C-alpha cells in the first residue's frame, strides 16, 4: 500500500464499522517496524517500549526472523500434527537445551499454553494425588482470556463478567508462602505462578517465595507451574525468569517472545510431569512450521548476539534513568522496579494514561497498566542511544504533566 493510500483511509472509522470493540486503541495506526522503531500511517516514528507487549524480543523485522520465515514459506507453510515436523523438533530441541531437558508441546498463544499446563496438572493430580485437581494461583496474576485461564487469573476485573467460571481455581496473595500453605488441601494439584508478574505491574517474586514454593511442591507432591509467557524468552536477562531463583519448575508455559513476533505458545515439562499420553492433548496449528522456524531463529539470535547480557546491561542502565526521573518528578512517579528489560514505575494521581498518551505524541510508546503503573518492555536489541533518547522524551513528558492541575 502506498503512503498516500495509507493516509487516505480513516482506519479508526473503518475499524469501528468492521471490528469488534474489545480493544482500547491509541489513536495511531502502526504500519512498519525496524529494530526498536515503528512508524505510523502518517510516517511518524516512535521508539517502541511496548514491543507488541513483550513480544518483539529481537525488535521489528529482524533479518534472522525474516530469513527463517521466508525460507519456510517456500518449503512448507503448514503440516498436520499427524506427521513429524522438522522445525517443531528443532525448536523443542533448542528449548530442551535451555531448560535442562524439558520436552515441549506447542500451541498458538499463552492462554492455550496455560490450558495445556492446567490439563497436565489435573492429570498429575488424578494419577498421583488421589484425584486432586485444584490450582492455586496468585493475586494480581494474569494467565490468559480463556475461561480456565480467566479463572486462574488473580484480578477481579477480568473475572467479574464471566460467572460461572470453571471450578478448581483459588487465588492467594503473591509473595506470601504461608498463604499458599494454608490454601493447600487434599484437592490441590498444582501451584501456578509468574516468577515476575507482568500484567499485574512488574512485580518480581522474592527468592524466599519462589524457592519456598519449590520446596512446598516437593514436600506435598504438588506440581509447580511457572508462567513464563511474558517474563520468558530472555526478557529478564536469563532465558527463563525462574533461572534467577535457582529453582526448576515442573511445567513452564511460554508464548510472546518465543518466536520473535510470529504467533506461538509452548508448554514444557520436566520428567516427573511428562505424563501426557497419545490423545490427551492436541492442536491443528500449534507447532506450525513457520512459527517454529521463527522460534529456532529467535533463540539462535539471542545466543549469537548475547542478547541476555544486553538485556541485563540495558535494563540496569534504564533503571538508573528511571531512578533519576523518579527523584526529579517524585510528585508523579516512584518505585522504579523490574529485572532486565521488564521494568515499571508507579504513577500517582491516576496519570499513567496521560503520560503514555503524551509520550506517544513525542515519539515514545509506553504502556499504561491502569492509571497507576507505566510498563516498559522494549526489544532486547536496544542500545544506550535508544535509552538516552527515550529518557529525554520521558523527561520532557513528565515536565509537561507536572504542570497539570491533576498533578498538584
Ligand atoms: C503471564 C501471562 N500469561 C498468559 C498470557 C496470555 O497470553 P496470550 O495473550 O498469548 O493468550 C499473558 C498475556 O499477556 C501473560 O502476560
């Protein structure tokens, strides 16, 4: 489509006519991306600190992903899971080497990966814990939009309209090991946790909590599921965020960054819970050759370009910038936090949306989680120059917001 054609059509109006209104859109239409930058339909450039919500780990249109996808579409776009699939096995092999030998099952999204994990945990409970089926998850967690993953999500706002939700889910306060222990009963099969909570506002687990959960699961014969959909694929500076805690979960779920922007979900399991048998689970598209080829290319690039190290270094550099900005605008933002390139600050006076909107006008895409949190989850390929530029824009935005009556 030419630039003129892109500008001639009113995309917002067309969307209203043809697309269901489930998303609160920002008033721009993104049409192109390259590295850490995206461009809208008017040609305006933005630094992308949203990255498809923690998806584009290699940035936009990385040559390795392009090449892998281009080669694959000329060979085989789709093949049924009735047959062996080279790319699927290659990706599973890569993930096994990163996870200490776990075996994979691929789906199409994070919610679907968690559905698989829930089924697997229920099977474990049926076989090895007298029919236990209940899953304990955490307040403020997010696990997806299907009915079961909505029931597992510890945020009332996502659950309120969909009663009755599937039975067998219970939430307890995050980072509270005693609460988990008290909630455990003969019905409990598994504990589901994000090592670093994402949608809930970028809250890392305490080491005592995650290590305590591992020990509790071992003592009680429970399944420990880590939802790595957002924090995985290198975002925190380790390929899996649970690696920061010196534990290994029984089941790991993935999606988002796994294939560098091509849709995929993954459910990995260690030996103890590797109990799915023929017919227990399935999918038409999951493990599709294009997604898996992109996944292999993404993991190889993360390794070859030392992107885990870059995520750690750039994350620390960004944290310093955030600390400086929090000190300068202490009436608006505080509590800089996070690991690697998974960062956030608290925003006072419900101004997170206002800041994200104004930063966007100045060329920086940020994500407001409600009114009180700004989330930053940029590509792992970004440089100090990107961060300096982003910090200048954020500084300018905050100086404007500081003058608003709401900020006083
Ligand atoms: C931790 C976590 N789990 C699961 C999901 C759901 O993933 P998807 O939107 O791919 O279904 C998300 C999405 O934001 C997530 O952050």
